[in-house]
């Protein structure tokens, strides 16, 4: 007997969108710790310090003063004024308050950027290895991520490599610096190559600058500050890394029209903005002296140097990352398959890392070690690594 097929189904645009491998690894680690096992947790991506007390008190003060009502969906004007000044002075991106929007973390900014730029059937060039959600954000817009090997691009020329991987359907370039997971930092000359290609091909650049304050040598450079690029760039930022505000979901984006109107629509009809008291805390956080940010950066440098030395001493070749807070060593000594290598390291040495392959095919043979932890934790990990690989 024939039955009528049910019309209840998910939207097809979600068919190719998956869940984060990193979350699955985190759950595995939590299970091991619940069983009483000591696990060296280098799989995470959160700052080593807690949100500073004065930022927390700013949020409490806002709550006590009843700053709990609706705010403009694009963000409080005083916050957008602070952000516009910061972007102009620090990033050399000339921006007015109408060209800045407050977002629920950097993730919402990136989601909104891809949604307002990409149509079904479009392609987006993505430097690889890349932060894992990016592929799904592109796919969720019913577009296709085209993986551009970053090391190949640096070796053979960024402009030529982008040309090689581009298609007639290419609409955008995802540009992340400093990069997660590799810690690679694009310099100004490389940014100029990306910009020249974008202008030549009339492409939009979606810039992810989450780790802007974690560049160890030289300065962070924003691609939107180059001539002709502010008009074709959506730049996304977060307060998560600089101020240890991961759980606050505090971010922002800067763009010109017509992109800003599109970003406003997506924020309005998804979250209707960021929690009002969080925005007051953001204003306070952005007043943090640069000397304090620099001091924390030096703490990260100590952790980087300690971990990189331990990795190389154990025979896992690793260049010191130029930015962010991840090391990305070659681990083929353990196993050529990065998922297998991560599993072996977790089960045998109780060291939790992230397989390089989840960051794209170009990450295969590597593991991501996060060093945003205490120095003692890194030393303990180094001891476990030495014993395992002895």
C-alpha cells in the first residue's frame, strides 16, 4: 500500500553543514576527567586569564543601574563611538559610527558577512588551514569554500596562487590574520597582494582579526586600511581573546554600504543586538591601556617559547607561531593521520590536542596545541610528551 511521503524535513541548505570536531574532542576530555584521569588540556582556545575585575564590575554596575532594556539593535551609540575611534586610530580604518555594528561575538559578524555577500552557487577563497567553522559558514550560505594552501601561496606568490584557485563564480576571499590554527601572520606586502587581486577581480574580502592583539614580532595590519579596500571589506573583531571575554559574546564589525545595511538586517532578525549590560562592559574593556595588553602578550610569548621548545625537543618540528596562541607542529612521527595521532596522544599520554585535518586538508600531518594555559600546565605537558616519545 502506497503511503504519502511526509512533508516534514529540514531546509536543504543545512545538509552539508556539520558540527565542530573541536566540541566532540572537548566532550571526550570532559568524560576522561569525570573518570578521574588527569588530562593535559591543550585543545582549547580561551585566554589563560579570567575577565579582568574592572570589566566585570562595569557589567554589574550597568545591571544595578537598570541598563537592562532594549538597546539599538546595531549597538549603543557610545559604544559605536568608542569602536569607530579605535578602528581609526589603531587599525587605520576610517570609520564613522554608522559603519560599525556590535555583534554577538566575532562569530555572528562572520556569519552575517558570508550571508550578505554569498549567493547559492558562489565560491569563496579560503586560506587553509582555517578556523573550522568557516567552511560550514560558507556552505550554510549555499556557496562553496575553495581551499587556498597558505604555505603554497607564500612560496609561489599570493596573487598567482589566488588566481590558480579562483573560478568564474568566486565572489569573496576569507582573510584571517593572525591565523587559527597555524599562528601565521600576513604582513603588509602580503595584504597588498590579496588586495590587488580582490580589486582586479572585483571581490569582497571578509577579514577575521580576532587575534589582532597577539602578534609577537612587528604589528598587526588590517587589510581594510589599504587604498580602495574599505569599500570592499567587511572586517570582524571580537573582545574574546584580548580581554578574556569568550563567554560574553562581545564582537563587532566594520563595513561600508551596501554591506552595513545588510549586516544590520541579519543582526536585527537573528538576535536583535547584544545584551545591553554586556555593551556597557565592552565600553570599559576598550579603555584598557595598551601597556596592559602588551604585558599579557608577553605572557603568551613565554608560553609559546616554552611549548615550542618542548615540541622540538621531542622531535615534533614546530616553527614559533608569529601570532595567536596556538602551535601547529608536524606530528607524522606519531602518525601520519592527524586524527589517529591526536587519539594516540590523548589515550597514551593524556594530552588533548586538535587534529590538523579538521582545519582543512592542508592541516593534515599536524596537531594544534593551544598554549593559552598556565606555564605549569605547559611544563607538565612537556614532561608527559617526553615520557611518551622517549
